[in-house]
C-alpha cells in the first residue's frame, strides 16, 4: 500500500469542481500491485474509500479518525463495516468500535 496525493480525487466526475486547496496536504492509501480481495480478484491500484471521504469532508485526517471512532456516529445495524476504523498503530490495522 502506498500513499498518494488526495488531489487524484479531482479526476472523478463531480469532484473536478472542488478546489485544489481542499486536497492540499492530504493523502489517500492506494493498494499495491498483486493485492487481491477474498475472491482472488486483483485490486491493485484501488483506493481506500474512507480516505477519500476524509479528504473531502474533513480539514484534518485526525479529526476524521476521531469522528469515525466515536461509537455514537456509527449505526452498526445499518452499516456494520463502518464500525471498523484505522487503529493508527503499525501492528493493528483495524479496530472494532463497540
């Protein structure tokens, strides 16, 4: 996985109107070559959607992480996958918000 400049979002339809300053200093994680999903499909080059949302909605990625980590912001009955957040620790990739 590599980090790329979040301005790549401007290539998506509808986001080209957003100012470049919105993405300044923000990054997104992009999956590397050879990475596969559970079914064996190549997903290299795909982006982490949560990083894109954080880049567009929040000024500071740490604020996005704190917001997502707040269990009052996540309805696990409607969207259980949103209950998992980046732990920020090198040996733990995701934490379950409970």
